[in-house]
């Protein structure tokens, strides 16, 4: 994820509370969406972001590489397997951003990336032995770390290897996460020449005091130049990430950041909530707790940000994502083809995801697989000619049904009970009687439409899709493995 903000491995709280806000509390009031501060206070809680179900913190340790191979070969035996999505984790960064919760390696020694690529190429070769001949690929994502830590020659070599093993469709999405401090118009032209058609920029905040507090100095003009170079080189979609809740942020300072970003007019904007977990992430110990905005200030920043983005013409996709009306992400929302995977919201249908690199996660059929987290363990496995599998999970039939329900809700798509029964041969109302009862407070608050025919997320309910999804998560009630971020 471009922002490198902590987001998906933090622990859920209990059922929604009942805290009340003053009667004069502000309201987000724009066409199609009206959310009061009182409503957020009532239903805000901690929970997963559901880029998978079950979430990665529930994967089983010591998941056998042989099981991953079985799922790869099962896929290869299918006459028409699902299309592929490919993720490559490139962990290197030249400097440390204090807020970052991603798996990264801080170094200024650029020879390390060449060594790393050699190991990743070996992993690609091993996986390809079990992947079969049908490798139609509709999506590629380079994440980090900082993918543009790699030199032009290394990125070219990486794409040569990827294209050797995977066959991209003419309309494939090829995306790369960008640190504006590491690119120039020439390097963005090089990325476009390699076939990339989507960029995602980590902006976070334009305020100099905030940037200094998190050790990420990137002036507005630097970001503006990078976004304009992306447009000049024909990138089809440009995303920018913001983070609210960072040290030194105020309502006024973040409003100025929004002014500047709205002027830059990216196609998509992600508005992430910073989760301060210094016990879990060492880099966050460099952030002074007294510099963090209060919970009240964070809520006001969120409310103001949503109102500003909607007033600027962006459409609220769901969770923390906004897009221009003509962006394909919004078109997918409207025609109900929106999906969700480890890269967030996507326009692509359900794919099998092949992950390469340290801590990379994949999904093949009904199985999730995650690579070794440390570079040493990852390298050692591949030197033994073994896939570097560390964790994984094979879904049961009930897991698969719950995943379908949760991902439908996360995309704010309607759930038709009759269609569900036709697909699964089970009554939704009988199978999820307890869950439907637990959804009733959300329906009574006007966040959900719930009747005998189905379940539908209402416009202002899109802020709370994580809470709705948690109702169907059977792992939430088990002992916690990780801590989750707050919904707002």
C-alpha cells in the first residue's frame, strides 16, 4: 500500500457503542450522503479492512509449501481457470517514514535490490513449474517499500521476467506505487514505456511541520511535477494517498493539504486513518505521542475531509476511497462489478493472485498463501529450491460463503437472498439468522436496507461497511491475534 500506514492487522473492538454527540454536531451534507457526528460516535469501532477473509492475522503458521503447490496444480488442471493477478513486493526504502507499518528494508545500498531480484526470479521460476500453461493475467501491482528504489535497468529486467512467465491481456492494469521523492519525468516515462498504466503516489500531507514530524519531506512542487509527468506520459489512472491522524496535524493544516491535492486533481484519492501502534512498529516510537491530534480532532478532520472531497466532485466509493465520476472505479460501483482484494478496491473480477517477494500474499482457488516475512528466511527457502511459504489458510465451504457475503458488503453491492439460495442451496435467513438480528441496529439507523428480499448498503452506510462485515466474521469472536485500526 502506497501510504504505508498501518491498516489491516489491528484488533477489533466490541459491539458498537452508544456515545452521543452534542445536538449541534456537524453533519456531512452533500447529495447522496449525510452522516452526522453522532452517528459516527455511535457506530465507530475497531475492525479489519477485509482485503481478504479470513484476514491475514488468522492465517495458519507453518503452512506447507506442498499445499500451495497442490492448489497451483489444481488450478492448472482446470479447463478455464480464473485469470491471474500478480503482486511483487519490493521492500527497499532509502529513508524511514516514522508512520510506516509495512514490511520494509531501510538502506542506501542500491546493490541490495539487484541481489533481491535474483532471488525473486528464482521464486518465479519455481512457481511457474506448477502454474500450467493458462496464465492470462489482468493485473500487476508493484508494492513496497519503494518500488522506484530500483534502477531503470532493474525495473526493465523485472518486467522482462514477469512477461516471461505471465501473459498480460491487452486491457491489463499495471500499477506501481510511487514515492514522489524517487521519481523524475524521465523515470515516469520509462515506467510508461515498460507498460505501466497506473500510478499511486504517497502524498500523506503537504504541511511542512507534519512532514518533518514523520521524516518524509516532499514539497508540493515535487508532487505536482510527478503527477503532471504521469499525465503527460499517458497513465490512465492516478491515485494519491492521504493519511489523517499524523503528528502536528490540525483541522486547518489538513484543510490546506486538501486545497492543494484537489488542485492537483488525481483520479482517485485514498484517505487513510493512521493507527499509532508503537509497541508493534518500532519506527512509530520516533513519533511523539503528545504531537498526535486528539480523537476529537481526528474525527473533525475526517468529517471535514469527506465533505471537502465530495464537494469537489469526487464520488465516495466506500471505506476510505474516493474517485472522480468518470473513473473506472466509480463505473464499476455503478454497474456492480466492483471487487476487493489485497490491493484494495478493483474493477477486476475475482482473480487468482500470485505473490512474489518477502511477506507477499497470494490467493489460489480457496487457499491463501503468505511468504516468509524476513529476507533471511525467504532467501534460505529458495536456496533449498523450496517455495518460501510461511503462512496460509484453506477455506472451508462455510468460510467461502462468508467471504462472498463480506466482500459483497465491502463493495456496497446488494445481497439478493433468492440469488444466494440458488447459488448455495441454503436459505440466507436461516444460515445467518443471528447475523441479521445483529444488523438490525444499523438498519434502524438508516445505514442498511434490510427486508425479506435482501440486504443493501445505503449511501451513508458506505462509511460503516467494515462494521457490517464484522457481523459475518466468525473469527472475530475468537481470541485476538492482532490489533485492528478504528473504522474512522
